C-alpha cells in the first residue's frame, strides 16, 4: 500500500511541475504583451519562474530520492543479516 502512495505522489508531482512550467510560460507571455509589463519583465518572469520550478522540483525529488535510498539500504541490511 505504501508503494501505491509513493508511486502516485511521484506522478502527481510530475503533473504539477508540468502545469507549473506551462503557467510560467503563459504568465511570461501575458506580462510581455500587457500594457503595464514589457518584454524584459516577461523575460524576468520566465527566468525567475524557471528557477523557482527547478528549485522546488529538485527539493521534492531529493526527498523522494532519500526515501528510495533509505528503503534500498534497509533491504540490503536485511539481506546481510539473514546470511
């Protein structure tokens, strides 16, 4: 049951990151072509939005990676203790 939740959490995170990337792209275009914004403000929205997504996604996947490595280590220690 635990594997089910971890698998679906990974899938949901993938979808959220893709939706975030599309939102940053569209938001940058909206800022570029709005009366209050401009081309450079749109570029800044893309740059900072991309950095935000990379950092957020990286931290989330780092947590999942730590979980997977801990699980593998525990299984390896179990196999060693059964010898």
